[in-house]
C-alpha cells in the first residue's frame, strides 16, 4: 500500500494532537496542541478540505491567544502560606499528589516538625505548590521538597520563591540552598531556576543556589 506524503502529514498532525491531550501541564498542552493544529490546518488546505483547514486554524489561533495570556499575565497573585503542623490538609495534599511527587523526590512522606521552613505556595488562591526545607548549617537550607502541581509547572512558582520572595529567607539568615537529586526531571528544574551542580566532600553530586 502506497501512502503519499500528504497522508503522512495528516497522520503526523493527528499524532501530535493526541500527544498534546496526554499532557498534565496546561502550558505543554497548549504548545504541543498549537504545533499539531497548525500542521492539521496546513494538511486541510493542501488536500482541499477547507472545513478541516479553517477549523484547525481557529484552534491554533485559540492556542496562541491563551499562550500569550499565560506569558504576559502580570495579574497573577502569589502568596506563601506557612505550615505550622501536620494538618489533615497537608497530609491529604501529599497523599493526593504522591505519584507526581515521586517524579521529583525519592520520598513522599514528610513531617512538618522536622522542617525549618515549610509553606504552601498559593497562586491566585489555589495551592499550587509545597516547599519544605531543613537546616543544613547556619546559612544553608537543604530543600527536602520543592513541588508544584502539574497545572502550574511553568517556572513562575520557582521564580516567586527564589527571586521575588528571597527576602523571606534572607531575613532568617539563610543565603544558600542545596538539593540532592538523582531524578533527571528535578535536576532540569533546579538548573532552570538557577542552581549549579556541585560535588560534596564525599563525592556526591548536589545542586546549590546562593542569594543575596
């Protein structure tokens, strides 16, 4: 059976759109769907199927609109909500997202009483993330968990913690963060928010960020 290149283009567009629907991150979904709908639109026009071409062109424009809103939004509201004990909500949050947490941490159970710093990150009043850190030395916090729920993984939360709210840590005398991680996805996140790869005295790899 011979399949010409236009049919392959249609199959490719269909596959990309299908992949986009598997994304838990809204940002990734929009970008991948934009690519798929654009190719599908081109495919529709090339084969003379104008309804297919125009419909997918419209979908592509909608994706561009929402991506523009995501990247240009200056009205989002962030807030740290400190956690003082192992509340029922804290335990439920960890349990609900335990499979996602495993993608960034080798632990899914944490005790607030063991932490020096612990807070939820609210994004437009939605609990978008959880930050837990213990004291490593007088000026260093060891990050035990820095987790953001799938819908908000666009690095804005990390920027909020380590840049916009760095005074929160400086006022408490902390100027350095360290994080040990063997998980590739977490390592990429740490690098993206300004951590540098280091090696400790025992030859173990870790990531470090300083603020001032």
